[in-house]
């Protein structure tokens, strides 16, 4: 995208995934994760729309694919694959810009090639911070990175990918740890389109 070879204008969003970690142990609280997913779906879609993209968040919503078994399974598979891939992209950000990450050609089976240039996938890592009984909380006591986004006592790390709708190639990866929708809008201003 930086080189201008692929500049998506129309996007289709898949429902976000969310994972909750409590003191290093993954504990998927279904209700909390669904709540985060729904909350961020609207927030991300609005931010893209405000920055000039056409975005469809309904085509692959859970309600839209509920009665279509094959499509529902494909959407679930791609969402989970993206959630796993975010960990790799975080550890190797330069490989994202080199085009080394892809969800594969399975994305073409979604059939959005004629209507959209790219898919938007979002994964949210929510961390319940440890309780500190005495003294101030420092970066050392909670890890080297202290996120700033807090929702109901959770630190929230949204990760957003733009994925080519035909090839599955990751075109752009945004690691967002800021507090407001404005921050996402500002980050999107730097994304060529």
C-alpha cells in the first residue's frame, strides 16, 4: 500500500475476535469478548467511513451468516486464523511491510471480489491487570508496554488488518492502544487509499 500498488477503496468487515487474558492465563470470558467484539465493530467501521472508505459491516455479520453453514464456517475460520496471525505480525512488523503475511486464497471463497477491494479484520486482546496491593503501578510491574485503552478494568489492544479480498495478502496492519475513536481515525489518515 505504501508504494501505491494496491489502494483499496471499498471494504467488507468481518466481525472482530476478542481474547481475554488474566495474569498470563488465557481465560475467554464469552460475554466480555462478545461485548468487546460488538463495540469495536461499530467503532472501527465508523472510523473507516469517516476517513473516506466505503465499508460494509453487515454482509458477514453473525446474523447474516447464521443460516449459511459453509459461509459461517469459512468466516469463523478466517477470523480465528487472523487472531492467531496477529501475534506473529506483532513480533515481526517488518515482514508485514514486505508482504510476508497472508490469510491465503480461502478469502476468495467469500465472493466479495467484485464488490470490495479488501477485508477488514480486527482482533482485540484484553488483559486484566494484576492487582497491586502496595505502591504505585509502574511499567515494570505490568510489563514493558502499558496500554492506555481501558474498558471495565481491562487493558484493550485492538489490532486491525486490511486484507486483499482476492489473494488474502495482508496489505496493512494497525496495532492500536489508544483511548479514543479519534486515535483510530488519526491512524487511518496515514493509510494510503
